[in-house]
C-alpha cells in the first residue's frame, strides 16, 4: 500500500477514536446516567491532566528506547481496552478513573502520530511541508465520520459510543505494528539533566514578560477550547424538553449539527495564510478570541426554528475560533524563541492551552454551571452561553490592551519556507 495512503488511514483512525465519544459523552452523562455537572467537568479535566503529564514522558521513551510506532500501538490498545470497560461503570467516580486511564494512553498518541508521520515521510524523501497537511486533514474527516456514525446509529446517548471508539482504537493499535519502523533517534543526550530531558528548560521563557503574558493568555483561552465539546451536544439535545422543539431536526441530529464545527475547521485552515500575511499574528489571535465571543453568544440566542441560523453560524465560527489561535500561537512561539528550545517551547504552549487551560476550564465550568445555572436539574443554557461569551470578551479586551507584538510579514514567509 502507498505510504501516503497508509499514513492517511492512521490519521483517519487517530481522530475517529476520539470523535466517537468526545462530543456525545455529555448526552450519556446527563441524559442516560443523570450525573451532576460538577463531576462532568472533572471528566474533561482528564484531557488537560493527560496533556500535562504524558506527551513529554512518551516522547523521551520514543526518543531513547522504543520504536515510536510500537509505543503508539501499545498505547492505543491499552486505551481501547479502558474505553471498552466504560459501559460497565455505574458511578461517576469510577468513570473518572477509567476515562483518565484511557486519556493517559490517548493524548500522547496525538503528538506521536505526528512524529511517526514526519519520520516515515522524511525517510521516503517526501516534502513534509507539502505532503503532511493533506494527510492530517483526514484526521478531522475521521472525527466527523465518527460523530455521524454515533448519531445515525442512535448511540449519541448510549454506552455503545465507547464500544465504537474502543474497536477503532484496537484496530489502529494493531495496524500501527505494520507501519515502517521509526526507531529511537536518541535526540536527547544520555548525560542530559532530567530538566533538559523533560523539556522543562523552556520554563525560563516565563522570565520574559511578553512570553509569560502569551502563555497566561494561552491558558485562559485554553479554558474555553473544550466548553462546546463538553456541553454543545447536550445543549442541542435538551431542546427536546421544550414541546415545540421535541421532534426537531436539531434534537434528532444534534451530533451532525455539531460536526459542522469540525467541517469548518478544515476550511479555515486554508484561510490562515491569507489572514496571517494580511493582519499579523496578534490580530489573528485577537480575531480568534472575538470568534469565541460569537461562538458562545450565538448559541445563547439560537433555537431549532427561527434561531437555527444562529446555531449553524456558531458552528461555522468555531473553525476560526479554534484554528486561528492554535496555529497563530504556534507561529508566535516559532518566531520568537531560540531554536535550541523551540520544540520545548511548543510543548509548553500546548501544555498551557490544552493542559492547564483545559484542566481548569473543565473543573471550573462544571462547578459554575451546577452552582449558578442549574435549578432542579434544569440547566439555563441561555445564561450559561452568555457567561462563557462574556468570559471570552474579557480575555479579548485584556489581550488587545496588554499584549504588544509588531507584525513582521517575513515571519510568515520564513515559516512557509
């Protein structure tokens, strides 16, 4: 089989595993199990904790001792087994620990899949910059397909979503053992200190005011990244409690509606080079923050009939909100840090946004929704989304005022080449 096709299949399955349950787990939690919002926030915090702990550790293992594709396979199989056990869980505490075990295995595979792709393409003399992005786009397609399968098979509130994910994870784990070998590169010197090995030397960037401010804003915005993944599908599904919307398309196919967000991602990725060249890194990050304001605000006022356009537009805006900050933020790190710690700095960016940001965002949002916006088990979605929108607006205003960065078109050209 063609190398590019094999890597495309890997990318497709990588995110299929996640898409089968990530968007719909709220329906299972609130609708099927009737568990609380505060405990649900803790479930999504496992993504953040795992992103903080595991990528650096598995990176060291793959760099020094075990072929990356084998480690990748083992992690997916173990993670799949944990997912397969979830339907047997009957209390939120056990659910937390099982999903945490699964995320400890899954989250590092995201970066490992990139490393494997780069290694195999380079060893086969492909232009990575040109060839890898079209392969990675199929990961988003896999996520969307998994969402559609979960919804169309009637499993958006069923434990079967975890079986679908688990089967895909085990298949991917076994498949990875057939990929070309990606042996340890020994990139980290054996006599390097533990701090250097873990990439912790990048923390010295916090001594620079501008970088420290950027990482702090990354954490605060990271708190918003998973909010609609956590609650979006549940919000749409709960329109069934309103008689006039009970049998609406939005209620029956809420997961498909939410998948517009992922479709939007693939389109806005193509627009990023234009926006970066035209407006610069800071402005693109600011556009992302304002897009989050719209994402939440449109949800607040949308409904399955006259306000359907707002729900759809919110999903379209998501692509800009999510991609613009992640990619422009990564570019900012790439162009403002020393080459010797650039990889570690990128890891620190992901740790602050997808790690600490997602962790605190998950816990705090769950507590706030349960304490201030839930009465007798009924969630006040209008004010929930307005509160999130105000949160994003405060971040955007503070970022515009406090963060100083001069646009240099050459930065974008240097990355492109």
